[in-house]
C-alpha cells in the first residue's frame, strides 16, 4: 500500500457522499419548489429556501474537493446540513423524525476530517440542533400551515429513507476504510518484524570481524618488540575501521529513514562543483573496487556547477557506487557525468546481475531489495534515501536493467543557474 492510501480513502468517501447527496438535494429542492408554487404553501416555500442553501453549499464543497481541500469541503457540508435543519424546523413541522436524524448523519460525515477540538464543537452544535428541533417541532405547534397530509407522508418517507441511506452509505465506506487501515497495520507490523530481523543481522555482521580483529590487535600489541609487527597491527586496524564504517553507515541509514518519515531530513544547499565531487567519490571507492575485482571507470565533462547539499550529494554517490560494486559480479563499473538538456546527468552502470523488470520501481521503496537478502546484505534503505534526497534537490532518478547484463542508475540534477530545491524539511530535530 502507498503511504497516501488513507488520504485517498478519505477523498473517495467525501466524493461518494457529494456525488450521491447533490442530486438528492436537487430533487428535494424541485419537489418543494413545485408544490410550494402549486399549493401556495409557506411551509414548503420555507423548506425550499433551506434546501436551496444546502444545495448551494454542496456545490461549493464539490469545488473544494476537486482542489484537494477535503477537510474544508467536509466542514462546509456538515455545517450547511445543520443550518438546513435549523431553518427546516421552522417550516416543515411534519419532518420531525427526519430532522432529528440529519445532525447524526452530519456527525458521521465530518468524523474523519475534523480534528478533536473542531469535532467536539461540531458535535455540541449537532446536539443543540437536535434540541432545537425537539422544542420547535416536538413541543410547539406548527408555526405555519402545513401541506396536505398525503403529501406530508410521502415527503416524510422520502426524507427518512434518504437520511438512513446516507448514514448507512457513510458507515459502509468507513468500514471499508477501517478494513484497509487494518490491512495496512498488519502489513506494517509484518514489515517491521522482517526489518528488525534483517537489521539485527546486518548490525551484527560487522561486529564479528571487528571483535576478531580487535582480539588479534590486542595479541599483537602484547607481544615483545622483536615478535610484534607494526604492519600486522596496521592491517588489523584497517579491517576494524572498515567494519566500524559499515556500522556507522547502517545507523546513519536508519536515522535518515526516521527523519524522512517525520519530514525532517535536513538539506543545506550550496553551490558545488559536481564534477569534482564525482571524481573524489570514485577515488574514494577505488580500494573497494579493487577488493571486489571491479574495474572502476570515470567519464566527466567540463566542470558542472550545481546547487546541492554537498554531504547529501556524497551520500547519493556512495550509495550508487556501493550498490554497483556489490552487485557488479566482479565486472567493470562505469561512472559518467555530463551536461544534458541544461541539467547534470550522472550515470552509474554495472555489468553484473541486473534487476528484474517488475522490481525496477519497487527497489526505491523502503526495505525493498531486488535480490535475496540471504546472498547480499543490506537493509534495503539506500535507494529509498537516494530517491528522497535527489527529489528534494530538484532532480530525478531512474533505473534501467536487463537481467544478467547489469543495471544503470541515472540521476539528473539542476545546474546552478536553474537549481530549485524542493524543501524536504524545514529545520532539524
């Protein structure tokens, strides 16, 4: 499920209500207006005015909903319903039962959209409206002459059926929303459990060689000078530092994901030579490429100046190069930076395992990997973080692959002259 599914359900709920209720309101408006004119009935004329105001509010709410202002549309619709009931109680005395049901339907309508203080005020207003209806229509005689009895019965039946059907329709959509939310929660729990299993394994993996190297280093340092070797001690330290670096990267990824989820991942854009940044990243990964048996090649154009966060741009490069070397199967990895259509285009291509077509989009989601975690480590967070950083920097990232022939990741970023960063966050923790 997408993160926006809950909001999509709320919008669907309101759209269905408006699509169903608007023609009903227009129909009642027509009935009241026709019979008010034919019978010269002040009761039906007043009811027509009340329904007319509500119909106008529904039309306004539909426009608000089309522009994505769902909560505002629900607020307008709910309060207009209460206004209609207050006015209707003064004229259509015979609709006592229907008028009592309408505020309840209004509460069911606005329930998912209003925050607690506003919802509390609305429920208090709905209770007051019901009290108003009970006094005006339940205790006092009609204020104006009512229409013929036969017409009263037919209109009452239609109004009660409409109110009950409306409330049941809202509850039906709410039940579907609840079931889907339950499914999302169950999936989230399953994802969390799987993630904790993978994370515990990944965090533990560097600790074993780290502990071993520290023991060997301790033993090396305990030997008397003729038998100790600074070279061997340095080797142990190098391995230990690499394992510590892996731990730091894993923890940083976890922190970045939590910041992204909270909308607080910081970006500090600055004018930067992208070409120099790519060169330094490739140079930094040359020892790792040598250990992986991958030839690392670099092609760059002239200096390309972009406006990015230098540390985050380095993080993007590190993730892409690390993935290319991990899945490159010992074959060459090609890095290219060029100017294309007024933007900087970074391409990282390997000739390794490749990615299945159905996984090309999924690999940018949280905790997703295109290959089994049994054979390749990782939390499945790197590409998710990369996409969010690139997107927040005003750029795009895409992946292309043929299984067995490698994968190509393409990042496009605005150059300094037209860079426009999308604010992923404002402020830090």
